[in-house]
C-alpha cells in the first residue's frame, strides 16, 4: 500500500510539472523556429527579427509557465499572482532562462493566493469584494516577486548550473546513453510527459540557448525504440496485437503519440529490454554524431523532429541516424522475444486498460484499442445502445441516435438494453468507453463503438454517414413511436415528473453528495426503496453517469431494479456546478425506471439536453414549472 501511495504521489507530481509546460509547447516551438530562422547562423539571418529571440526565452516562456502553474492551483487569480511572482526570478537572474524558477514560483503564487482567499471567505463586507480581491493579489504577488528576486532566482541559477554541468559530465564520460535505463521504463509505466517536459526540456532550453541545440530534447522524444517494437509485432505478433500494430506504428512514428506503444510492452514485459537497448543505442549514436534539436519536439514525431533540427546536413544525418539505430536495435531484440516467447493470443485491449491503471488516469490512446470494432456490417438493421442497467444513459443515447436516424431518412431499429441482455442479432453496439470491453466479450461478432459523451458524441455523425453509404431499401422499418415501444407510456407521464421533485438552486461539495440527494428525493417521493440510493452510488463507480452538456443522470445498477417501486424522476438544478470525475455538471436527473414506463420522458430529456440553449434555459429557470415546460417542449 505504501509503495502504491508513493507511486501515485510521483505520478501526480510528474503530471503537474508537465502540465505547466505542455500547454505552452507551441510557444517553445515558435521561439525555436524564430531562432533557427533569424539568428546570424540561421536559415534567413535577419538582425531586426532576431531581436525577438532573447526576450522570448527570458520573459515570454517563463511567464507562460508561471502563469499556467498558478492557474493549475487557483484558476485566474492564481495565474495572475503566479505570473507576478515569476517576474521576480526572471529579473533577479536576467541572464538565465528561468524555467525551473517559473515552475516553483507559479504554483507557489497560486497556492498563497488560494490560502488567502480561503482565509477571508465570507468575512469581506458587501461592496468591498473587488477592492479586497485586487489589492490582495497585487500585494501578495509583489511580496512573492521581491522574495523571488532576492532568494529564489539566485538559488535556481545555481541549481540550473549544476544540472547543466551534470549533463555535460555525463556526455563527457560517455554515460548519457545509460539514462535510457531509467527513461524508457519510467515513461511507459507512468511518467512519459513528466520526464520530457518537466525535467529534460527546461535544461535543454538552457543548453540550446548557449550551443544552438541540445541532445536532451531527443532522450525521451526519440520514436525509434517504439517503432521497432511495433514493427516486430506487425511481423511476429499474434491476435489483436498483430492486427492493430500497423495502425499504431503510423500513429506513433508520424503522429508522435508514443503512449500508443506502451500496451504492447506491457503485454510482454521482456520487451522493456528492447526499448531500453534501443534507447541506449539511439542516444549513443546522437552523442557520437553530435545530434540535437534547437527546441522541444512535441509530439515526438519524426516530422516534429525534422522541423526542429538545426539546418545543417550533419545535424539531419545525426538525428535521423539516432532514430534509425534505435529502431533497428529495438526491432531485432523485440523480434527475438516475440519469436522465442510463449505463443499466445495477445489481448491488446487488456494491456491498454492495464496501462490506464498504472498511469492513474484516463489514457488518450486506450480508446484506440478498446474500440477495435472489426468489419462494419452490411445491411444494418439493428443498433443497440448498452449500459450497465439499460435504463438510463443507454436510453438517452438511443433516443438521440434514433432522432438522427429519422432525420437522415434511414429505416433502422435503434434500441437500448443492459450489457448482460445484449441480443444476439445486434449488428452495431454503442457503449460508454469504460464498458466497451464487457460488451465485446458479450457479443464479439458485433461492430462496437465507444463514446465518452452520450449527449453530443461526434461518433453519432460518423455512424450516420457510414449508414448512409450502407443503407438498403429493404431494411427493417424502425419502431418510431415510443408509444408503440412502451405501451401506455403516456398514461404515466404525469406521475413521472412532478413539480415537487424539481429542486432549484442546489449546491454540492462533490458528486457523491449530489447523487445521494437525488436518491433521497426518489426515495421520499415513493419511487424506490431506500437501498436504491447505495445502488446509485455503485452505478456511478462502475462508469460515470455524466452524459455531456453539463448533464448527469445517476441511477441504480441492474441488480437494483428490484428496488424500484415505480418509474419516476427528479430534476436538480446546480447553477454553480458540481464535479463529476473532472466534468462540470449543472443539471442532474435522478432516474428510477420500472417496466420501461420511463423511456418516453427519458427520450425527451435526451433530445432536449442535446441542445446547450435548453441547458442554459433550465439552469437559469426560476420555477419547477419552467423546467418541466422546457422538457416537455411547451415553453
């Protein structure tokens, strides 16, 4: 447990460091291009334009980092104070690019103003808020800038000099290639962006300022080790890993998304040796031939590397040789491991999920593997939305797609169900991305689509376009009317959504508090047993009930259907919003569904909430009647 906590802490710290630099990478690239073009030894020497180089590296880039660091801690006020504090380290040591100083003072400024705001919360007299806010930020920012000028700046200058000297010593001793022993496993396991943008880039910028280039920009960004492993899978892999490797190789090498090859390593941990030795070989080649970049290559694409390579034949040869050698060594070792290892059907989806768990956050590439759907079916007749219980998010998603199918003039059946009840004749299955692997296991022969937002997913439009190309005249007609699908649904409408179950101007500390409020409202209204409340919490833990467009629809698990006494809804207006797993929610629909009688009004909710104008109207509504009218489209 302690080891896990340490790992999580390191992950959070590393991610925080990289989060200060990554949003500003375009500014680093702009500085690098201006440097490469207009300095006396550049492509297009220009004395006037070259005057931008020093101010950008000394002022603009550190200020952007400090501003971003402060904003991460305390939004806009933190950003402003962080930038003011960063100015202290910049002016304190004007001859050293203060990237590390900005990484200290930016978050520190945000933290100080955050604590001050917490201290005075509720204690400022009405009418004095703006005065206190402006002067507190100005005074605290000024004090921090003075402290940074006097103490932090000189200390960071010494630290930067030590780090640069350490790198020079590693190069001189021929030991820099050995850093791959740490860098390659660490970036795969949990610290890729943190290593590159949180540690190597700031030191590399200092080297590039003095020498015109730095090899540090290529220690982590070199695509060679990854492409070698992926090419080995293309030839010697098995199962889904072999089928997906060619596409992954293109994304990794030309798109620069290194994270896409991490699951392939995790499937066969012996492949760590392939990327480590590939990395060592690549760095050795770069050092031997004098390779390096004049700015960070982000993302780590061969195209990005070419763009920030100094304009000389020797530099291009050195950098491309470093990539090629790393790729060849990695390919040879990975091929031997795959050929001589146990011949099993590798499961790339499981490896992608494992990578997400190890990183402690959602991965930007796991969906690539989770949604490998196979062949798109011909003569599509049946599309099924599936969720855990089959009565909430899937019903809303199905309603929206059904509407789009009608508008496109297609005759298809679009229904919803629980994953456990997926019909064998479903040709296309749509699920939230966390549930796609379960749906694939249940119905492996269907075409699976993963979405992360049931209310406004771009996947719907792509699917409609594909269906237009595949639609046939003899397709089964859709059951268009919800009254036909759910006989008697209109008879229950008045019982489903009552004015006393609409709650205005609520606020919650967290999503669990909000879900419990929605569950208690259902319980007090007589729709469910009290045990249903815990089932709503459990359902959200399986996969978030956030639907997109600032809307959440908490409801119980499939097993909790027995606790539903009758169908009903609660609507909760949260003007200031509440966090649902990083998503801002301002409208909450608590749902209890029995025997399908809730589906018609749920369909109406989905269609209404797909338009942000309607969301704004409901969030700003002053009465329960107003919200119900909007939902019923009778305003």
